[in-house]
């Protein structure tokens, strides 16, 4: 292997030892720049860092230098991939880079910061976790494979699972896990600068507003504890209610029995009363009883006739054309008011979005957000994120990745992209990736229903100026010219 001449013998010996331990790293590859000595050395140092292998003191300084420069280089490679994608979409002369290529740059940044390979468990980012300790987490009893699974466990189960740690080490693990970020994404889809902002037409510019809110994993611990306490209280309440129901069933059963008996006796009494309607009919032969009945019927008929006349008058009043016109005018007025209110709300929302964008352009935010926890990165690293929209089925970028470097508590990001040229239903994904942690990426579906574009009006009504208005304008112009001439003569 040909290396730089200034390398010492010890450095060369340690490099060869690392190459043997790493295995297949394409030492004999003849394609430039992989065949150059500096490329081989940098590759060995990066792979040994990902494998968490110890290097000699002679190579440690060089490894730190390479690791410090790698995140910025990977970011530039992502930018180049995005520019090639834009050129391919606009010109169509060559194929754009695949989505997996750009995403692999992002994943490699996470791996460099944490000193961990992608195939390894994300739990190894925590302190005091080793490969042999993972068997306690992946057991059938707990099935903990991610950081989120570890957070969702109860305190007792978590402590029992991590029994291989002492109290101090366990407290340190919980403190580090609580400092990890927990991001929530709120997605809003609309078409700005359009009459119907919620109707997506072919070729229109779609704006996806994503609101990112950062919280700590410690907040999730508190929520889990509150949920467990609430569940415990509900369980005790249900048990107490069940006991009281069991105690009162005998009393209720006795009451039901008594009620059944009384119901039977009442039925008997009712049947006896129903059997005596004949004497009432016989009494109708007497004049008094019959007179009372006839007078009651007359009063009822009068009341019914009064009600009928009132209802007829009400119907007549309802059917009157003047009231119909008034009601229609009121309805039209209310509809106009509602339409005006909706237009005002849309206008205010548009103005607010424009003001926010102007403030974002003028405002300079600090890129110091939150320090990422890393055991193997040689310097302090800030938490940054990539946010983009992709079509995972076609493996293409829909919107260019936005590098979120100012997320402290909450951040609003606008992603814009042109809608497809054909109408139909499309399934995209809004993807959030961390550049500092493994296992915290998020993917949310984004459904897009594209309608046909509206036909362009050749002669819009606002440009149809009547002839009288044109004549008036010409006459005003001529009058103004004559007045100016008169003033010039007076001055002479």
C-alpha cells in the first residue's frame, strides 16, 4: 500500500492493523480517488470511528480532524444532489440522483456524530450501553428496540430491565434520555395567491406549512407517569363501583320483585275499571250529563275553529309576496356578509403569512439551538434537522431539503413545489431527519388531490370598459389641455 512519505513507521503499522481488523474496505480499488493514499487513510479512520475501535495516539489527531470536517462536506454533497435534481427536472437532459443517494448522505451524518453504524441499535447512543446488554432489552418480555420504546415503559419495568446498571449509572442514562429531542409536526396544505386556497389544480404552486415543536423526552416521561396514575385511579374506581353494585344487587332484586307484584295488582285493578264503561253510556240519557257533554264539545269546536282561523291567517301572512321578498333580501344579505367575512379572513391570513415571511427574511436567528449528546464526536455539535417532501414510490425529491438550523422551541417552515400536471390522487411523504441522532426520524403521509386547471378567460369582465366611459375620459383630457393653453396665453 502506497502512503504519504511523512508517515512514521508506527502510524503505518497501526493503519495496516486497522485494515486487517476492518476487513473488506476495497484496498485494491484502482478507481480514483479511492486508490490514492490520503483517500485510503481517511476511509480507514472513518470506518474505525463507526466501529468504535481504538486508534493509536499517532492516528487520533488525524481522525479528529477528519471527523470535524465530515458533516460540512456531507452537507455540501446534499446541496449538490439537490441542484442536480433541479437541473434534471427543468432541463430533462440527464437523470436526477436517486432519493436513496441523498438520504444516505443524511444518515451518514448521523452515524459520524454518534460513532455508530446504521445496522446497530439506537440504544447504543446512551451511556453505559454495550452490545452484550441489549439482550435484556430485546427479550420477549420487554421488546425494546428503540428510544421511544424505552421511554414508553413504566418506571418499574424500565428499572427491572436495566438491572445490570447501578443507581448512579441508571440515573445518568435516564438524564441523557430525557435530554433527547421529541419533535411534533403539524402539516398544513394550501395554494397561496389563489381564490380557492384549498383547491389544488394541475400546475399550481403548492405550499406546505410545517410547524415543528421541540420538546424533551423528559416531558414524555411525565406524560407516561400521569397516564399510568390515571389508569390506576380508573381501575380502583371501577373496582369500587363493581363492589357496590354486587352489594346492592340483592336489594334491587327484592325491589324488582315487589315492583312486579304491584304491577300485577295494578293490572288487575285496571282491568276491573275497564269493565265498567256501560253505565257511563247509560247516564248520557239524562239531560244534565248530555248537556254538559254537548257544551264541552261545542267549546272544543270553537277553540278548534279559532285555531284554524289563526293558522290560516299565519299561512296567508307567510304567503304574502312582500314578506317573501323581505326574507329573500335578508337571506341574500346574510350570504353576502358571510362571503365578505370569509374573504376578509383569507385576506388577513394571507397578509399575516406575507409579514411572517418578511420578518423571517429580515430576522437573523442564531444557529445555536441545543447541544447534541455524543460520546465519540470530537467537538460540540448543535441539533439540526432536514425537512423535505419526497415521492418514495418513484424515489424522487418533490421539494428541496430545508436545513433547519434554528429550532429551539418551535419553528415554521414553508415547503413549495409545483403540483403534478395531471389530475388525480397522489401520495407523498413529509420527512424530518436529524443530523445528530439515530432513530429519531419521522415520516408522515401527505395526500394530494389534484383537479383540472381552470380555463383562462380571454376577455375578463373587468376589462370591458363601456364607450361612454372612454368618451368621458377623452373629454376630460381635452378639457385639461385647453385649460393649460388658456393659462399659457394669460401668462404671455
